[in-house]
């Protein structure tokens, strides 16, 4: 990597850490992150990426533009803004875009190979990240759209980070170095998420409310606290609760729903309810970013120690 590319990567890392610090604070406070944050971070990553690929020629620059714009379009509600025929056929247009971009990159790799003056590795890493994030979102594994957008933004800002800041075991380094940075971040985030059910279990043990496996998933709170907590009501259920949850779009919609649920439950004489917490996953993802920068894939590191 040239000195210019090194400086660009350093700038990307700084933007990534600051941006995800803000996203984690916003998600923790409001359970919402403004779309404008992802749009700005994505645009910065896209533009800084050119600093690395432009010196290598026209083909790498064009390919970066293709996959970069492909990633960025996921950060904007272009179908809602354009409306009409475009909105009606948005899914078909997106499918066509996915097929076209994958085909372009696949043909380029087949004909030119991978490398600085051929198809840059960051181009493939960004494409894999976008497809990975979109697939996890469609499968319901990444529950919120913000989580999928965050993963794509990570890919744009730091497609690859082959050498973590802390020393790695020699046997782990080759595997970590070939994975897109976003994959290492997501694996770290999943690993760190294990702390959440453990913390819930400890809370229930201290309150003497631990009851089998459910003791790792939720806890009870007074009905009066329901409007003030970011939680999902589980027992007693309030109407078609789980179906209503799917229709919630903003934290304010969710708050109003909890206020209505609390009023209904009080009228029925219910004093305490069983809830599960609404996990601010971007807080966990921010920790995954830091872990990936420092140690690469923490799961691989732990497995090596075993």
C-alpha cells in the first residue's frame, strides 16, 4: 500500500470509530440512528476509497465506483422519493442491480484476476459485505435496517484490515487477513452479544426471579415502568403484540404502544409484566469494530488459545 493509501486508511479508521461512537450513543439513548449518519459515512468511505485505487489505473477506479455506488444506494430511500413506477417495481430493480454488479465483478475477476492493477481486493470485499448484509437482513438475522446499513458502511470505510494493531498468533493471521473487515466485526459482535443473556441471568438471580431458560431472555418490571423502558412486552401479551412489533417504524411509535399497553394492563389490575430488552445492537457492533481493529477476529483468537 502506498503512503497515500496508508493515510486514506488511517482517515477511514478515524471516521469509522467516531461515526460508530455516535451511532452507539444514539442507539443506546433513543434506539434510533439517523439515516443521514450512514449516508455521510458511506459517502466519505466511497470518496476516500478512490485515493487508494485511482493511482492503479482506470479499471480499478471504475470497479470501485460500481461497487461503491451499489453499496451507497442501499443507504437512501430512493424508491420512496421517486415514487410511481419506480416504487412499484423497486424490488425488481434492486434484484437487477444485484445481478448486474455481481456479473461485472465476476467477469472482471475471471479475465483480469485479483490485484492492484486488476480487480482490487477492496472491490470484492465491499461487494461481499453488501451481499452478506442484505442476505442477513432478508433472513431476519439482522433485525433492523440500521444494522444492515451499518455493516455496509463498515465495508465502504474499511474493506480490509489485514493487520490488527495488537500482535496475533501466526496461525490465525492468514485467515483473519483474507476475511473482509466487516465479517470480523460481525463475528466479534455476535461473540460479545453472549454477555447480554448472561447479564440478564445475573439480574434475575439477584432478584430471585430466575426460571430456567427464560431467565436468560427476560425479566419482570412494574407496569408503571413499561412506558419508560426500551423493552418488548411478553407476558401477559397485549393483543397481537408480536405482529404489532413488526409494524413499528420509530421509537416514538414504540413508546406510544408501550404507553397504551401499560394503561390497558393497569385497568386489568396487572402490576408486573415479563419483558425482554430491546438490545441496542449498534452498541455491540461498535465494540465489534474496536475488537476487530485491535485483535482481528476475536473468536479465532480465543479458539487458538484453547
